[in-house]
């Protein structure tokens, strides 16, 4: 993926997210607008809990719509890269991180929805440190708290979805 703003997604993940966007942007918007209108008709908006709850929900829904639109606009849809022993976006990594063995997906959290895998972004400090590294490589990165974290790449697998 040459475009740094691109997010790799499987076709299944793309379709699932597109379906969510279509639902939120269509029927979801109509439903929340109807709920706001019904609550508004109850009178005094200052102390109307139903109105304020619906407005809060509308704000969260609109934020999710914006996130999905941006994600899908920059998505690169395809198969997971075949593992070749090199850390790439879309591969599952097993690494010794500060003495603990961890297994995680390097990519977008939306990709692993419904999976028990932890997900780290390629832009995270860990992702930046390991991207392009090979099995057996040892690196370190600085955690947000300033602590230096040692990492050893133990395995790189093809993401199976």
C-alpha cells in the first residue's frame, strides 16, 4: 500500500462497514430525527431528558458516519498479504513484548471486528517499530509513558479473518 492514508480491508470487512454506513446514513438518521421530534413535542427542552439523550445519540451516530465515510474512502480492499516472515499491515504477529508473548493483528480495528485478536495500528509506536521487520528481529520503541519497550518478532502469519 503506497498511500499512507489507505487502510487495508478484506472484502468481508468492507462490505460489513459499508452496510453499517448505509444503515446509519439512511434509516438510522430518519429514526433519530423522528425520536428528536417526538421528544421536542413533549415541551420544555431544557429539562427534557429524552430530547437530550436523542441529541447525544445523534451526535455519536454522526461521528460514526464520518469515521466510516473516511475509512471507506481510503480503503484498499483485497486479500490478506501472504506471510513471508516480514511484518506487513494485515498480518498476524507473535512477538515477545517486554517479556510477554503477544499475538496481534497489525492493521485497523475494524478489520478484526468479532475476533479475539488485539489490533495495533501501523501508525502506533509498536506498529512503526515493527513494520518491515523480519522474524527474529529485535527492536524497541518508546511507550507513551516514556518507557523503552523491547520487542522480538517471533512469528508472522497470514490473517485468516
